[in-house]
C-alpha cells in the first residue's frame, strides 16, 4: 500500500511538470503584417527583419515579401520564440544577381534601411495582429 501512494505521488508530480512545460511553450504571440515599397513599387522577395531595439530578451524575427511586397511575421512552431510585445527596428535587404555569377549579387535597398543602427523603421509591436505602416524605401 505504501508503494502504491509513492507511484501515485510520482505520477502526479510528472503530470504537473508536463502541464507546466506545455503552458510555457504556448506563450502568446503577436502577428505582424506589412508591405515594402521601393521606388513606388512593391518589393518582392526582400528579407524583412525585426530586431529588438534595446531589449535583449526579445527575439529577432524575419520574413520574405511576396510578389506584392507583403510580409507576415508570426510564430510558426512550438520551438520558435514568440513575437513578443516591444520596440523593434526593421531592417530590409534585397539582393539582385547580375547574370549567372552568384558573386555579383548586390543589395539594392538603400543602406540606411539595411543597418539596424541607421534604420528609421522603428515599430512598436503589441499582442494580437499588428498591421504596420507601409515601409517606403527610396523615392
């Protein structure tokens, strides 16, 4: 009888640990949507990065724009860190290759938008859906 209660207690502790672990992996996450424009047109296949402005506890996130320059950043899997509320700097890159030489790829985005320390694209993210103002690069 004594060993029965030991097994019951061990099972209860294991279940509690499992439930606590599951709760931590299901943290709330924001969803971020936006559009990147370059010289008045949508910028397809550009990499958009959201980098924490000052809070080192926040994770960086990224997405690739579609043919209309639109992107969505969200937490995809249980192992991904959630997109948490905070202030982020957006950095954008779009590499274009000339001819068949992969070494000829150059970033066509103006340098101020490619450097986290120079980018004027600062956004505040809140829980829920965040539709960002259009990122307009160049004239």
